[in-house]
C-alpha cells in the first residue's frame, strides 16, 4: 500500500492540541520534553486551552510537536510514508517523516524558525509597520504579479491553487490594491487572521540565521517523493551529488521563509506530473493507495481535493483517530 502523508502549516493549530497524544501514547514523552525544554512556556499554553497557541513563537513548535508525535507512533507500528507534502512549517515534519532529520532535531529547527520569525514580527511593529495577508480568489499568479509590481511593500506569499493566491505586506498597501484586484476580476478577497507578512523579504536577516541553525543538524538524503515549497523542486535528484542535495535541502528550507509557498505546483508534481518511466499523467491520481493528513484541522485534504478524489483519505487529529487508524491498518 503506497501512502502519502500530508502536514498542515500555520493556521492548522488548535488550543490543547497534542495533550491527548501525550496522555495516550507515553512513548512520545521524550519529544514533548524536547519541545518544552526549548520553549518552557509552551506546556502551559497547551494545557490552558489558550488562544496564545496562535502566537508564532508557540504555533510553529506546537505544530511540529503534534506532527512528530503522531508520525513517531505510526513509524513504531510499521506505517511509513512513501511520499509527503507540507505547507510552510508543515514541510519540516514532512521531511522528518521521510527520514531527512530526526524528529528531535526537526523540533529544534522548527523552534528556532518560530523564534526568529516572532522576533522579526515584534521589530516590525516597533518600527511602525502594520502588516497583513489577503487571500485573492479568482485571479492567477501572473495577473496578480503584474498589479503588485508598483508596490514596494507587497509580495506574493502563497500559491495555493491556480486561482487562489495570497499576498502579503503593509495593511495600507493591501487596502489600495484590493480595489485594483476586484477591478481586474478577483471573485473574492479575504483578509487572513495572521501576525504579519509571512514568506516575504522582511525576514531576510532571519533566513540567514535559520540557515546557520539548519546546518548544525545532520541530515540524510531520501529517495522518497517530496517537492519543496520554495521552488517545487524534488527532494531527490539522481543527477545531483549527495553533497549538493544536502546543501539544497538546507538552503531551500531556509529560503522558504522569504519566498512564496508554491504549494499548488508541489501538489501538481506530486500527484500528476510524472516522468515517462512512471504512470501516465492522466492516471497518476491512482498512484497512491492512501492519503494520511496529520493536522489538528482538516486543511490539507481540502487544498488537495482535486488530486484526492480517487484516493481514500484519513485525517489524524487526535489520539482517538490515531488508535482507530492503527487498528484499521492492523486489520487490513
């Protein structure tokens, strides 16, 4: 059975996430201790059902912890991914699921990423900037790029679908461009509840620091399927040396902080764009027998729905879900 794991990004968090996993699967305790040693306040945030979970300094570690704990249990029961896809911070546990990093090291990197980004967001506010993100429905990336070129504090942030693009930047400039987007044919513009303009050049200093952090941890090259948000390039490339592949992983995972998340292109390649030696593009949707979404909220399956129409999909967002899935796999 060929399986693809799906990992949600920032926005997929929920208050209290991970608590039942920790309680019902005590073998995951070392991961929790790693996370809490890194961020001592996180344990209290999770236990309090607090909305503080939505603060970047907590969110990213919490998502990484949730994903790592569930995936570790799956691995212990012989259930591993043949491929994986993640959005933004979700790329980190996705790579750990494929054996690129250990779960503990992935947690350390994810914590550093969240801390660096939170520090920049705080500085940005101190400097007098108010940033936001708007999802634009009904226009292509090309059409939006043409319109934002004249704005010095607006950038493309996420390409979630062919006609669903997120832009980020200063609130004032977002307000200005909204009218132009509607005039150009945007069906809907949705302001997102976020702390700042993620995946933009405002994090350039932090990207360099994150790269140095990532380089501190050993990594392995995996031949399993995965495409980077940074550029939709594959994790494994037989034409590239192992050293270069490792350098690419480190660089692209840090650059993801300052570049658009090309999730749409990643999904297209993972589920449809195959080489001639593999199954034909029109049939490729059947290549996976099962999709497993590891996310507190059901987000990824919705974003990939056109690819998952013919693939059974399971969401694991609780200890109960995890137990049921383990039993189902045991009986299959």
